[in-house]
C-alpha cells in the first residue's frame, strides 16, 4: 500500500530532506536496490517529470529513542530517504500553474520508487510537495 506524505520546499535554498517511511516486519531486501524520486505538475502529468532524482541516498534502520519520541513505535523499521534538489532546479520550476492564491506555495505531486536488485519495483510513498518562495515550513 502506498503511503501518503506531503512535503515542503523553498525556491530560495537547496532542498535537503529526510523522509521517514515507517514499516513493520522484516528488513526490506535493499542490497543492490536503488530509489528514485519524481516531481510532476499534477498526478498523471504526461511526459518527463519536472524533477527526476535517481540514486537517492537511503538507510533502513530500527526506530531509535529519538524516532519513538516523535511517535514511531519501538520495533518499527524506518526506510529513511535523503533526497537533494539544487536551488537552481527549484527556481526553474513553473509557478502559478495550479492557480495558488497570492502568496501561497505552488503545489506539485511527488512519489518515490524502489527498484529491487531483481528489477521488481515498489511505490511506497506519494503526496503533494509545496514549493514556497521563501523559508521552508513544515
């Protein structure tokens, strides 16, 4: 099942996110796997994505005390993603395409795809990403 998670970024700085995807059960078979991330103008937008990251850094860990303090239960595993998008890329994204109110952030859709070593893919997360003009919130 694909989890929904909304994200925030800002046009005035490089986006360095930490995205936690908690899950139960045994560790995922991530040896030899790769993770990619895409941003599109809207769900199902044709053509190439606005942003496409391949080889996103990740780790698969058990929830620690700090994770538990933020609401993730003990014994739960976390697939933690570390995507980075340069400010120059964010500045170049189209604006006002989703008709935000004046001063509101632009909204895009995003997802992440895991490609396992055997070629099987999984889409564990999707959501909106809000791109503001100034400081990141959220």
